[in-house]
């Protein structure tokens, strides 16, 4: 096991929810990676796990009470809020997120969160309906706007026999996200002040919108039309933009990869939902359309499952989906100053890409060959060609999608600095 968090001091706030048991495993994972972990348990967390168990795994005492005299004399809550390199909140319940977003401080955990200037990573965990409630989504937007990083929640079966986003990210994913957050902050000059608000970086102060992943177009409640996009390239761009100091919104179709740290993620299924989410997320300085949007959808999504009745195969009539990139790039008002499109091609890559750039009116087009042999669609590497409006062409070697994301972000920053203001 690599000591990738060696010497890091993590203040782990454990919220009250069934996922609290996974926080114990998180303590173990963080320590395996070399971090020192100081746990704080909310009152509700203690209904699920004991301070003794957390302390035993952490190898140091667990804190619980704001008004514990012995505690305050030994290490006050202000020192707790300072004596670490990062704060991780896992599980972050809907209530804890609301307290953080509202600046309320009725107990030790929320007082420390209000008093700290350290980078904060939250791992939300709650019932799917609570997660999707507009109040929670509002709180999430406030927190990411304040510079809080978020990991998860994941899709999956939950304690109440329901399915959907709400499951806490796995301990390994949380530890990975913590590493990403700490690396991103040291890359932009180690500025963690005010939980990331005072940031440096080539895109500091800029807003970036990225679409990513496939869309699912329903045929009936159990079947849909989709494509092989994994979302890796779009997610890598979002992660790189956040690491470069931008405030990033990622509108993602259904994917099975983790959310990038420090990015506000809006999950959608269909092309029409993606367009609505993009409209809601604008304005932005840069809009990157990396999603593999379904060009067509079934004319009618049936309310009940289509049954085999032994006779004819059911017909599938398709209608065209809105073109999200062309809609936004064609605007005269509210058009982002830098609009970046992608072109997924299997034949005549450059020729088709040039036509797409003109037709969709983007400022930069990233073309890639997605024929089956290349393994780009769904894979971890990409060979891209960059086409500018002025006809300039750049071809990069085959690179990991993360590296492509970083290089693209550097190019965006350069182009934006030359673009006329919106
Ligand atoms: N795009 C979009 N909305 C759509 C279709 C595509 O926003 N309904 C965007 C993609 O995100 C990408 C660009 O348009 O940035 C090109 O996508 P691509 O699938 O390569 O091209 P299409 O327009 O679908 O054309 P074709 O399938 O004929 O190649």
C-alpha cells in the first residue's frame, strides 16, 4: 500500500446515518495510506458507531461534545479546526449539509466546520429522495460554491430497499478524492485559505460547464437506447478545470465512474434533461460539450413494459433529440465566450470534424477516432486532433484521458485570455 497520504493530518467528521459504519473502514484506509486521523462524531453518529470504536481504529481519542470541559481544556474546538491538513465529512447527512450551508453551529462537528479554513471534502449519504430534494441540491450548490469538494454519492441499492443516488462513496474512493483535493491545492500554490475561495491557477475565478457521458433514451420502464461512452474524458476535463481553479459544473449522463473532486455534478438521463440542466447552469466562461448525446429517442416512451405477445416484433420509431452544443453555440445572447465541441468519428475524421466545427459554430473542436479497433470509446486513452476556427490543426499523441484533460484545460485558459469578453 502506497503511503500517498504520508504525514497528512485528517479531521474526520462522522455524521449520523447507516453509512457511519463505513467511516470506520475509512479511518483504516486513511491510516494505511499514511495519514493521521482525528475523529469527531456527531450525536446522531453515536447511534450507529461508538466513539470507542472510532478511537481504537484511529489510535487517538474521538471527540464528541462541544461543551466537554476536559476536552476544551485539552484541545479547544478552534484548535481542532486548525490542527489538520483537511477536513473530511463522511457520511455527510442531509442535515449536516444543511447546517454547513446555513452556517449553523449547534454542536462540535458543525462548530468546527464553521471555524475551519482548511479544505473540506464531503461524502454525502442519504435516501435518494432526500438527495434529490431541491433543498439538498441548493445546499450542495452553496457548498461547492464555497469551495467544498464532494465525492459521491453513488447509485445503488440502499438500506430502505430503494435504488438511486444516495449511497456513500466507498472508503477507497473517498481516500482517492482526498488525495486529488490535496494535490490540486498544492498544485495551485498550497492556498487552502477559506476552503479554497482564495485560489490560484490558470482558470481561477472562471466558471466552466462540462457535459459528459452517454444519455439513456427510454423505450419503456426497463429498456433504453444508449451508447458506449464512459464519461472518462468529460470527467477528466472537469477535474482538470477544477484543479486549475475554476468553478465547475459537470452535467453527466449515467456513468459508473466516480465524481471528480471539487466539482458540482448534476446527473441526468436523457438528452432533453441534459439540455435543461445546461441551460440552468449557464452562464459560464467556458462550455465544453464532451457528452455522447443520443441523436435520437423513441418517439414514445411506453409507460408499461412492452410484452412479447408471440406475434409481431414491436416497431421502434425514433425522433431527433435537440442538439445541445448547436443550441448554446448558436446563441447571440448569453453565449459562453469559449464553446468547445467534440466530434466522435469513425471515418474521414478530419473532414467530418471540420464540417462539424462550422455547422455547430464552436470555437474549438476536439476530434477523436472512435472506431472499434482504437478502443477510445469506453477506454482510458485518447488520440485527439484539435481544430480551431481559423483552420489551425493540432494532433496530439495517444495519451491517457486525464492527461488529455489537463492539456485541454491549459489550451482553454490560453484561448479564453484571447477571447473577447461576453
Ligand atoms: N452534441 C450535442 N447534442 C446532440 C448531439 C451532439 O450537444 N444532440 C454534441 C456532442 O456533445 C459533441 C458534438 O455535438 O460535442 C458532436 O457530437 P457527435 O456525436 O460527434 O456528432 P453528431 O452531431 O451527433 O453528428 P453525427 O452523429 O452525425 O456524427
